[in-house]
């Protein structure tokens, strides 16, 4: 019988909500100590289907976790094993464009760091800024451009808010991703991800600007979570699935529905790539 937890006031300080969330996770899955957290974006949901001995906990039951309202993001934390490793799988994120704030995933990431997670593997759907990087292909992120000019660390006290973002995307984990793709015989690009606030798609002029700045992909997520993870001491690796060529590079109207369709077409590839990458990770 699952113990009944006392609801936590959403106005309670974040540190208290994190501890309450940790208590729920340790009660529901007392024998599992995840060392790897996966954050699944659009097109990557099939990864969760590969988790063994799965225990699902709704974000609504976790006081430090956000409320989700974007189609394709389930709002469930799945605990279990993937490629033999204990994992915590975040099935969806809250985006900055939903509230105008970048810190929505702060409580979730701090909860998992407190649980013992040491690596955050992020995934997203992105627009390609290079016709050589086609829809249905993936990219491992080497660096990012924070063009939304928002930080999830605004208001944080202490000197640790001045996070070093050199090698924010761990070089060893990026190499593991390249090796996993080579093992599977699939192309894996590598490049710079540009974060734009959204929710509207970019204009052709904005895409030309991003290309001139050295970006290879564009999307509306991932960067805030990377900053939060590095602040919490987690190593980060991030994968983008190209669901479209960016505005002005193809004569195709952009929509969220198109993103979901293209993401669904790649479900087998994305699940295989993540499983192969996780299998190569060395976690304590």
C-alpha cells in the first residue's frame, strides 16, 4: 500500500519542497538510487518505454516539480533501470515561454541531485540551421547560445551562482554519444544549440542571425536546465532531434503538430541512441 503524503503548500520555500519530493521518491522506490537523470523532450518519449522495473510518479505528487501544459510532455517521473543502470526519467519539462521565467525545472533538478544523480542527459526537438543536417537526424550539443537572455539562477544567493559554463556539455559524455552512434551506424552531428524564448517560431531574419553567430540548431528549451544542472554539480550531455529545417531554409510551414509528427517518425532511432549512450556511461 502506497503511503499517503501530506500535501505541501506551493508557497513553501523551494528547499523544503525539494526535501518533500525526495521523501516521496525514497518512499515509493526505496531500493533504487538513480545516478543518471534523463530529461525527455519532444520525440524522445520512446526512451521511457525501454525502462525496466518502472515506477511512475506524477509531477503533481512531487512538490518541487512543475505543472506541465504543453502537448507531448506527460509530466511523469519514471524510476527504473535503463541499459542496466538505475535512472530517473523526466517525461516532460516546463518551458520558459509558458511563464516568462527560466527556473521552472529548478526544483526537479535539485531533487534528483539530492537523490544522488550525477549526470543529466537532456533531449529536445530542434530546428536545423544547416541543410546538411536533415530532419530525422540527431546532434550532440557541444555548446550553446543563450539568446533568450534569461538565467534560472537570478536571485540565487552566494558565490556559487557564478557558474563556470566552459565545457558545460561534458566532453567525455559527448565522446560516448559519438561512439554510441558509430556503434549503431547512424549519423550524429555535433554543434552549437541556440536557445530562443518562443513560443513563436523564428523568422528567416532571426535564422540568418543565428547562423552568422555560429549556431547549428535552434530550440526553446535545454539551456536553462543545463545551467541549473551545472549549478547543482551535475555533468551534462544533450541530444537534439532535428524535426524541421529552420524558417527560410525550406518552403514548409512550421507548427507544433509538425514537430510531433516528425518526432514520432524517429522514435526507434532516438530510443536506440539513448540506450547505447547510457550503456557506455561509467556511473558509480
